[in-house]
């Protein structure tokens, strides 16, 4: 009965719980498979090559007879780690850069703005491929490449927030009540920034995963030896024409599901954390 | 067929909103419970009530612009027929119009004249514009100006012009007077009377009871989502008859500065006396027009001084200069001949018109209250702070309650002078009287110099030892 009531009136809070559950399920699945993984799972088994999805091989097998489910899960794990590191790193960069605007220095501000404009002026993917290639590829290179290309828009957002906060009446009142700049920053400004940063970090995460996959797909990212989603997709494209649709569909779908659920979490959080919301 | 004397009848009207009550459940909150009122043809009917009493929701309901999650009940009958969303669509634009609160409702990128002409539906737009401008004393060149170029008084007339060119039958004037000085209020009210003479029926919404008394044929008092009573013009000054109708309405009338209001406590002999002095104070923003020019002013401990002046004369700027929020272009501000310290707790504190902006929206009221230091039980009691408010967030208490916190938190031992910049302009008469009573009492008892900035002459006359003009 409870369940019926739960679904009858759909609303944003329930949606948030659902997407969290989906994300948790995907995450759990990835973690469990990565723990229980055996040599057999990754082994080449020509006898079972090119199997369509079945009960034994849920996602089918590839041209070398490797189990696609295991490969997808390991690929997702690699993507997750890269995504987490990259989004965390770029949030840190963005926060530190944006925070300089609290010092109210015009010169610092114009330098920062110039850097933001420069970075935004070059297409993301081109810049990422260049950075990753210059660093010789691999995990570190991809993380750095994604982090270095995703800070500008975030910096701009945090900066705008700080500039707006600084002009709030209650900040002025606090100053006139003899509060130190440190107190005002820690007690008044940071608590307002944290939700913004949190939401942006959650939203940045799927973005970073997608970009990692893109760079890897283009051959400048993770090494082909690593079963990353980008590598799987790029190798599999050659086999689509031979009717092995499962090689692309399942890895692609799981990636999509993960990205979309994290996006949905970020979006719902953004709305939920807005103190002025009344509807939805 | 005789015309129906009532143009608008609101019968048991209620508005509720569908929103979250717990994390998963949505329920209904009901800010407007039961409103009854009638607007008679060719009369000015005024709705008076505290903020949150449902005034604006009613206006939005009549105009059909409530948000999506609102549910209405009861009925609104316009000229004998129920006013539902469909009918509003066929009536609008033009038959029922809203005069907005401020010039911000105009398109900033279009000249005033073009905006008004675009609203004309009958006759030649240019001719209509010309006659309307003449009627409201607007010079023809105003038509070529952009909204930001016109002054407060002109803005009122332009806003009214946008309404009249549509040939409305019913006009809803939403807060036509707040923040305007005495002359502009008189003018805004004068315009409403003219509209009435032109044959319009007017529904005015305001928290300014004084303004309402001057022009209304009937005042309806709202409280907490209910209409308490309708007071016809002939008993406005008859306290007894109003009390028969509703005690709240009677209290509201009694709290006006021209009636009971607050008596300024006597000035006790001060133990220590300080003098706040501003000499030759001038100010301009980045080389713009001088907002203040060599202004001299002084305020003593325990004294209550009023500051008056038309809008745009720099009253608020002066308040900010005195309390150190702005730095003067030239001139000096001194306490007992010494410059005011630039760091630490400022002995001159400013209380803003908008308490909701002076409180951190994420802080509990207890934290807000004790931001500058501990606030004694005694001050909390004198200012009238209820202990149950302390654990709430600013948006969970009313504006009047917020303002009490803003006052109490700066009553530290270091404070020597208070500047109240339109401190109660946003509140209803009862809240206004309560807040002034506690502030004046505290200032007198502790020999704090109080500067009151207000556009309300009767309030200043009642509260101040002397009044300064700027």
C-alpha cells in the first residue's frame, strides 16, 4: 500500500531518491564486479568468441571471446576514477582562482578574466587532446587534461557568487559590527558557496567521464591495454558492420545511464538547495 | 436594465499552494483563507493589511497570474459574471489593469512614449498619448525618455498613464505610495482621485493606512488571510464604530502616528554625553552629480532627531556616510571632536529599511542575534524577542520580527548613535508603533542618540525632539 502511495504523486524529491538509487546500483555493480573479478573473466577464450548476449554472457562476448560484462564494468571503474579525480581537481582549481576575487584587486581580476576567456576560447576537446598528447597519454594525462579544461566556467560561477555575496547588506552590517574579514569569509561567504560548489562538482563528474571517454576514443587518452569505455567503444566500431551490435550497445548504455543519473542528481540538488524555491 | 452597483464581488475567496510539507509528501498550505469584499462602481476601495495577509495574492488572483501550484476556491464575480481564467483571457488586456509598484515593470530598453502607445487599442496612438500626457502634466519630451531617465514623481504619472490609455473599467493599484515622500504620495493619491472622476473603479492595495484614509471610499482590513471588516468612509475617525466591526482594525487605526502611536519618553539627564558631528559633508559617486553638498549636522546623546527631505535628496546616502558604509568625498564625521574609528564595532550603527536583507538567510536567529556579542536577557525582553523565534531561520519569521533582531543585535555597550533609515516603512501601523516604542524607549534610557529618517511627517513630529531638512 505504501508503495502505491509513493508512486502515485510523483515529485522532485522522489525523483531524486530514484536517481540516487540508480546511481548507487550502477556504482555497486561496478565495485562488486571489480572485487570478484577473476582471471577467467578477462581471459581470451576463442571458443566462445562473438557470442550474442545470453544468460551465461549477459553482455555477450567480443571477437576474442572475452566477457563483455566484465570488460564494461572494469571500463566503467576506470572512467569513474578518472572522472572523480578530474572533477575534484578542477573544482579545487576553480575555487582557488575564484577566491582571489575576495581581495578586490582589479589587476588580479583582469588577469583571471583573461585566462578564463582564453581557456573558453579554445574548444575543450582540442585542448584536452593537446594536453593529453603532450603528456604522453595514460591516466594522469587524461586527469590533468580534463581538470585543466573544465575550471573556467566553474570559476566564473563561483566568482560571480562571491562578488554578489560581498555586496549583501548583512555582510556590510557584519563589518560594521567589527567582524574580521576572516570571520565574514568563513561564516558568511563559505556556507553560501558550498552548495553551489557541491552541485557543480556533481554536474562536472559525468561531464569529465564523457570527455575521458572521448579523448580515449580518439586514441590520446588511456592506453589500449586498459579496458576503458572509450577503448572498448573505439575498438568495437569495427565490428558493428559484422552484426555484433552488443559490443557497442551495452557499454554505451551503461555509460549513458551512469552519466544521466549523476546529471539528474546534480540537477535535483541544484533545485533542492535553492532557499527560495516553493514549487516543483 | 439598471447597472449592478458592484463591479467586483469577492466571495469566500481562498488560495492554497501545493508544496512540500515533509520530504516526500506534498500538501496544501493556505495563505489566503477567506476573503470577502465588494468593489463598488466608481469608488476607491482599499485593502489594508500587514505583509503576508493575502493582499497581493488577491490581486494576482483577480488578474489570473497566480503561480501554477496555486488552487483557488470561492468566487470572484466581475460585473455579474464569474471571473475564471478563460474570462480573464477574453477581458484582458485593457478592461482590468494593474498599476505596478515601480518603474522596474517597464521595459528599460524602450522609450516611455513607445511603450504607452503600444498599449493604446482605441483611436490614434499619438493623439491618445498627447491628451493623456497633458492630462497628467507630463511634458511631451518625456515620451522620448527611457524609464531610467525619469524621476520618481514622473514615474508615478507614467505608470498611471500606461493604465489609463487602455480605457480600463477596473484599476488595481498595488502599493502606489511606498518609499515616496509626502509630496509624491499626495500626488499619487491625487491621480487616483482623477481616475475615479474619469469613471474608473479602483482597488488599491497598501499597508499605508494614512494614505488609504485620505482617498478611500471604503477600507477593507485583511489579517492572516481573512478579511476582517469593511469600514466605510464616514466612520474612519470613529474609533468606537470601528471597534464594533473588528478589534484588529481598531488597533490598526489607533496605532497611526496621528492617533495614539507612541509617546516619546522624557529625556533623562545623561551621565555621559557624546556629540556626533558632521562638518561640510559632500558626496558624489565617481565624479557624478553631487548628492550631498557641504552638509552640516550634529546629534547629541539621548537626542531623537528626524531627517526629512524629498526623494533623491541624499537622505539614505547621508545615513550611509554617517555610519561609515560610504566614505565622504569631502568633509568629516567626528564623535566628540575625534574621527570615528574605522575598525572594530562601529559606535554609529545603521538600521536598514529591509531587515530580510540584513540577516544571513542561512543563519538561525540566535546566531544572527549574537553576531556582535552576547545580547542580554533584558534587551531581548525590552525589544520584545520571543524565545521560540531563536531557533528559526530568517524567512520563517515576519518582517517586523526580523527587524527586532536587527535592532537588538546592535544594542551593544559600544553603540552610541543609532540611525534608522525608513526602519518601519515596510510595516503595518501596529508593527510600526511597536517597533518605535521599544527603540525610542531603549535609546532614551541608555542615552543613545537616535536619527530617524522617514518620509512620514506625522511620525517625525510625534517622535523627534527636532527635525532637520536636507
